[in-house]
C-alpha cells in the first residue's frame, strides 16, 4: 500500500505537460474560460483579455473548449 501512495504523490507533484494560453489581441473578455476553469487559473485583466496563471493551470483544455472566440489554446509547457 505504501508503494502506491508514494507513486501517486510523485505524480501529483509533477508539473502538467500542458498549459492554457490566450491570444490576448483577439480575446473579447467574455469570461467563459474563467467560469469553466476548474482551478480558477484564469482571470480577466482590466476587462480586456484573459490571463492564465501558469502555477494554477493543470492543462486540462476545458477553457479552450468553452471559449466562443476560439482564443484559448492548450499548448505544451
């Protein structure tokens, strides 16, 4: 049992392979990505564009699927 627990702890401590990235010049600041993010890693900067906190982002791609403007992308770290 102890061996499995250590393996899971190691997996959780590694950085995710992917992160979210916003095309800030095309973002319409609707907030759909921010509302969809399960880790609250996205905020809207000054009402103009989405900003991703890379320390919180797990690279799941939910924001990309929910962005009506198509400006959120799941990219390699």
